[in-house]
C-alpha cells in the first residue's frame, strides 16, 4: 500500500509532472524517439528533416534535459544529447500503479453494483 503523495515504487507523484509536461509536446516526443537508439546525437543531427531551426530544437532539448529525460555533453564545439531511460522507466512504473489502482476501484464498484 502506498501512502499519500508517494507511489509504491517510492516515486513522489508530483515528481512525475515535469516528465509529463516535457513529453506533452509532439516535437519533444519526436526528439525522444530519435534518441531511443542509444547513440548520442548532435543538435544538427536531431534537426535534420525538421522544419524547426536548430535554436528551436535546442530549446526543446533543454526542456527534456531539465526534466531529466536527456543529458548533454560538450564535445568540442557541439553538444551531444543522449536519452536517459530511467525517468521513463519510473514513469512507466507510476502509470502501471495508477492503472492497477483504477482496476481495483472498478472491480470494487462492479462488486457493489452486482450485489
């Protein structure tokens, strides 16, 4: 059983909000998809085939970085971004917990209605 404000995984519920906010944008979701291969990629590589400028891509990457979803490293004159899957793993655990709680609530409601 979890206690208020914390999930069974030990993750505070409100800690998930920045991740949901960061992933709530199509461009950022597309950037995460491009980074799922595991290889660090430069802003130029991530901006390929995009109608957005490199500056706009950079702003989106900074949002993802502040949510902890990606990390950047300077390499010479360019920054290379890489996905950190752990926040997404934690988010998945949180969503699984919420789903389980809803399933339990609906089962109790069903049992009550059928009595």
